[in-house]
């Protein structure tokens, strides 16, 4: 049997920003999408997909304003993917913080079933004190918080109560013991604004995912926060994730820096033992 | 390639003679490509008005192409897209690419509402340019504009490709002054219908745009329209694989949008096709 070298290069690789689709969601091709992600992940060499399912993806409640009724089966589906692919998939618990008591209970339930991170989207701007109880609960469970971000919020955009890097900095400063993952610097908006906004907030990590592959973005991210605060991810476009992996190879990172971005930073901020096939890594 | 700033800074620190033909780095096979790719139709040199681009220079582009396994590139002059009169930018482009003529082929701008544009086109064709760039959405020209049609007809008559750019940046990140709309699919349909003998190359189009153009043309009209895939996504939505299956891989050409976007994007897209894209032949660009 021929062993094919992974397209993304040798060594472990954690996608900290993955999504799966589910049967009760808006996409009839949900199974094909999930299979495609896993198949492409094998070819790229992704060791773990850390994934969330955002409610019914708009079918019964808006993607970024998911109802409690949509939240439970979505998280259940993410956890079922983790059970089905224990060597490849880990799950976030995704909640809408507006239903605070429900959200806290859902976090407890999903952590007990194996969720390793908290995913917050855009149902409430993240500098709102309403988020404090769920962030505190994340701290108690030792979960990092992946927060959907619009890079530089200059106005409201439809279908989201959007946060930007400055908003996340406010929240992260209120909760210095929690690790935050600022979502997809390539996912829309002005990432240069984000870099300036979070440069001095050490508990914010930047995930590199998103369809944007602007030349200069990766170098500027390294310059702003250093390789120890960057996390590789793909979000909905694995092709741009692969392009960024190849680009990371040529921007002058040391092998240590590259390993940090590919997987070691993830291993540091997610709960101990979240990625059993990866070597033990000192925690932050 | 992102900045490649550290790598390129080291490269640029090495002395190199200016204004003389330079040894050309040879493209080498690279993972993810049936390399070398013969042509990148979508590159530029020069600054972009709305954000800093590191090293948007021809000598850097030549090294990037060699590293990425690409033999040649059509190169536009990015500032000229935003100039009222493109003639000075065209002259600058031809001068800058002169030392790299073996690899870098100029794709200057002709603006068909400018006095003397036919003479400008004639001079550029005589100089051997393989392609002309036009930006109707930046010039306020609607789909079906008769001057734009005249340009397409003239390019067809001169056997020169006409390159159109749907967008330069993601809508979500644009500068507040950058309010020009994207090129519309209707622009492309009108040109393809009006000048069916020419070759239209549409860059930075998304999947829906391409489908709207392709299925809005007759088979004969479609045969003259080509698209790069710098703005089409791979897994898990597999848009590129779907387009190759539905409208045919032969409608596509390799384009990266350097220096605005990572050159690795197009290569990654091909690498993630089913079978690594081995069975998907892009358009035959020999002679382009």
C-alpha cells in the first residue's frame, strides 16, 4: 500500500475552527459536506477537527441566533461526530448566551459528554456583561472560548449582532484566566484592525481560518501577536486553510513556531487530554 | 505566498543589475500541481490604494512563479486600474517588465472611452502584449456599453485576450472609499455575445457568477470565455469540483491574483480536487 504524504506537510495539525452540518439543518447535502471535510482533512493531514454545529443552520432559527430548541440537537450531532470519529473529531458546545440559564445547563451537559471548548457566535455583542456567566462557566470547565468575530465592526451587518477584536479584548480583559480564540482573521473585515486591537491582550489567540488569503495577513499576524498566539484553522474553506499552511512554510517561521501554530498552541489551551494522540504539552 | 516579507527581504538585499535581462529561475515541480503550470493569467505589479502590499515587484514575482512551478504570467499594473488615464501606467508596466520578458508578459489597460484608445491598443498590440485589461465597473460603464463592446471587438480582431476583474478584495473588508460595485455577470454576457470571436478571461469570479455567465450563453459564445479560480472554494462545499463537472475544466485557467492574494490558493484548490485534479485538464493556453 502506498503511503501518500499529507498535503499540509508532516507533523500534527489541529483545525480549531471546523463545522459539521446536520440532518435537521438547512442543507440537504449535509452528509456529503461532512464526508468531504473528513476526506479533505485526511489528505491535508488534519489530526483533529475541533468542530461546532450552529443550531439548524438557519432552518428553524437564524444561524447566529440559534434557539434553545435548535441548540440541543446541534450539539448532540457534534458530539455524535466525536463519538463516531474518536481519533479525528472533537466538539465545541455552541450556545446562544441570551438564554443564559439554558446555556449554562447546556454547557454542563455537553462537557459531561465530551465537549472540549465553548463556541459563541453573534447573538450578543461580546463586551456585554450578559456573557460573563457563560465565560465564568467556561473557566470552571477549563474550556477555551472560540468567538465569532467580524474584523473591524464599522456598522451593523444583517443577521448578526457582531463583535470585533476590540469588543473581544474587553471581554478577555474581564476574564484573564480564560483562553479566547478570535475567529477567522481571514473571515471578513479588516484584520489589520484586529491585530492592533488585541496585540496587548495575551489571553486572545487568533485563528487563521476563513476564505480570505490576503498576502501579508499571515506575516502581520505573526508580527502582531507572535507564533505562540496563532492557531491554524480552516472554517468552511479547507482550500484556503491548505494555502495558508503552505504559506506558513515560506514566511520564515522556525520549526518550533510552525509546530506552535499547527498544533501545540491548541494543545496548550484546550483541556488536558483533549487530543490523546498528540504528545503532552505544557499548558498555558 | 503571504508577505513572504522575510524571505523576500533577504532576496532583495542581494545586488541585482537593473534594466538588463536577468537569468530566469526555472519553475520546478511542486506538490499539488501537474507542474509546471504554463501560465498565470492574473498577476499584477504595483501598489494597491487601499492597503499595503509587500514587495509587489517584478523581480519578486519571477521568484514566486519559479517557486510555485509556474512558467509565465500575464501581469497587470495595479495602480492603473484606478487611474483615469492609464497611459502612464502602461508605459511604466512595459518598462518594469522589460528585463523579465521571458517570464512576465504585460497586460496593460485600454479604456475605450478615452480619446485615441484605438491607437493605444494598436501600439500595445504591436509591442506584443498578449492581453488587455479593462475595468468597466471602475469606469462607470454599464453592461452592454457600446464603447466596451467596441473594445472587445477590437481585441478580438487583434487576437488579444480581454481580461476582466470581478473584484480586488472581499466586499467585507473594503475601504470606505472603495465603493465601486463588482463587475456584473451581465457585463460578461454582453461582451461574449457582442464579440464572439474574441477571448474573454474573467478573473476573481465566484461560482454563482460563473454559472450565470456560462448558462446564459450559447455553446459558441461560451467557447470564448475563460475563468480563473482564484475566488472559488474547494472542500467541503467543493465548488471547483462541481464547476469542473458541470461546465468543464477546460473553461478554466490558472490565476492567483498575486500580489493581492496568496499564490498558494490556486494550487491548493487543484490539489484538493478528487484525485488531486489529475483528470482535469485546464484550458489549453499554448499560444496565449
